[in-house]
């Protein structure tokens, strides 16, 4: 599991703080990449556009991520919007993969 080099209060300059933010963002991107690998794999188990969109599951995921954000002192609505965007993007990618699978 990722651990930052320093805690926020241990940083003594803007440069140190920015360096830690960059390290965190790099790890977040790495995790999003891993998440997308799972998204790509799940298409194997989906047979049509409706199963890709899975609106009820999408709504549950967005709501839960908002709750998780709120538990950590973050703005629930902001993170619901972030996950809505992320999931919509992943759905479009899943549909592309599904269409390629169905063409073969």
C-alpha cells in the first residue's frame, strides 16, 4: 500500500507539499489504471448494452462513493460527480469492447 514520504504537517515548504501531491496523484492514476483493467475484464461477462450500462448498479456505486468521500471529510456531491464522469467514460469504453467482441 502506498504511503506518502511525509505527512502534510511535516512539510516545510510549498515545494515539499507539491512534491507529495504529485506522488499522490501518480498513485491515484496508477490505481485508476488498475481499476480500468477490471472494467475491461468485466465485459467478458456482459452480453448487451443494457448489461454494460447497468443503471441500478451505476446509481449504487455513485451513491456509495459519495458516502465514502463524506466519511473522509470530502464533499459528497463533488465525488459523486467525479464517479459519474468516470463511470460514464468506462461505460463508453465497455461498449466499444463489447461491440468489438460481437463483431468477431
